[in-house]
C-alpha cells in the first residue's frame, strides 16, 4: 500500500514525485510510456528561460570562473560561445536521476495506467504488469493542443494534408504554443498566429503591444470568428488576416522556418509561428473513470478540464489533479511550469498532512 500514487511523467508529475520523496512518503511514480509522453504539450516547450533560476548562465558563469582560475582560457572562449537549452525533458530526467540516487522510498515505473478505481478509502491502479494500491492519487497527465493540418506535397509528389509538417519546427522552437512561456523569444521578429478565433486575435494584439512584432493571423481556410472591436484594433496594428488554406512552408529543409505559402494568396515571410487552435485533448480518462467533476460543460468530454479546489483535490476525496489538465472555478489558473509545481506541492503536502494526522491518531 503506497502513501501516494503519482500518474504522469511531465513537470507536474516530477514536482509531485520530488516533493513526496523529500517528505519521506512511500511513493509510486508512474511515468507513462514513451508514446504517451510525446502526446503532451510538455514535450513541445523546448527552452525555459522565463523562470528565475532557470537560465544557462547560472551554471556557465560558475564553470567559466573555475576555468579562469586554472588559466584554461581556450576552454573559456569555447564555453562562452555555447548555448545550452534548458527544457522540460532535461528537468524531468534530472528529477528521475535525483530520486533514483537518493530516495529509496520512491518506486518509479514506466507504463500505461489503464484502470483506476476507488474502494472505501483506497485506490487501485492497473499498469501493464499488475495492480497497485495507494491511499491517494495525483493525476498529472496534461493536455495536447490542436495542430494545424497543412496541405503539402510529400517526397513522392503526392498532396498530403497532415500536421506532421509543423513538428520539426516545433522541435526547434520556431513554432510555439505558449505566449507566456515563449512569447518573448519573438521580440521584434515576424510571427504568424495560426488560428481563427478571438483568442488568436488577442495573441496577435499582445505580440504587437509587447514586442512590436509584425504579425499575421492565418485561419488556414476557416472563416475568422473575430469580434468587430478586435478587428478594428488588428487593422490599426497592421495585423494581416489571411484566410486562404496553407499549402506550403518556406524553410531551409527542417532547420529554419522562413514563412508560409497559400492556395491563392502571396506567400509571407515570418520567423515564428504561434499555434492558437484550442485543445485537441485533455487527458482526463482516469478522472472520468471515478466520475470526477469536470469543467467546461459546453465542450466534448475529452476536451474538458478536471475540476479542483484550492488544494488541487478533485470532487473525489483523495484524488488530486495538477498541471494543465486541471481547472478551478473560483479563479483562473495560469498554465505555466512554476504554477504546475506550486499546485503539485499543495497537493502532495495536503496528502502528507492527512497521512501524518492518521499516524498521530493511531
């Protein structure tokens, strides 16, 4: 019987597992499979430099100081020219290593959780290799954004409508998904917001107001649904709206994005794309198995966030949800790495408080 079972191998799951490890809790951390982890938004944030303390220069400066101390000037010059990405995958792998090396109270497993149920006060989960039981469960399974389908000729000369053309540029942080996490990277560069809603308009307006970007809205063949007031501001800001389907990408192979081509409109040159098509999926399947309350009633079930209170607990006692999959009705939740960590700590500390309270009563 574990004190806590954590399901999810992203930032929220990592923060939950590290906190549980440091709290001395008997913990099972289920990372998911390699296939399932690729489906999460977490995998597409490639460079974290909008968080205090998460910046390459903290370590680089220390290393340079050491090299200068030993008069290794040639090594210093090499190091000064290097750029070290700090991304989600590195943080997750570092957390796994720290736990494996220093916390025997945590069991880490790869695999898909196919079933979650609750009997009396205990939960049971089914993974590929068997059943596991725990007093509490933390879900941190994330969401995935809708991707733009682009009609483009493949290597065989066949026309193929698929989102796969975007992925190489997402991997190189030229197609972005979060204006809070990555918007600053576009400063004074040209950006294409791919979307057709008021949210897309707000993002284009924000890019202009914050970074003085030359921006476009690409609706990719869909009629824009943008309010009259926003349309006036977009026009004032010089934001062009192109409704033609996207039929090509201007690039140097898959190394550098240069722009987009269209069915009948002239091509445009941009350095960045920003996806604004809403959510493709909220990974709420396990919460739904326990009939946990969901938000967003007007949405299909697979796109609804899981309701939580201020401590991250769902409507099912002992079941918590953290990260992008969760939502509160009393205040908006900022969807960023450090807020996912904050809610993870709240959830795990709440579970730990109840665990220690039971010990004292016994």
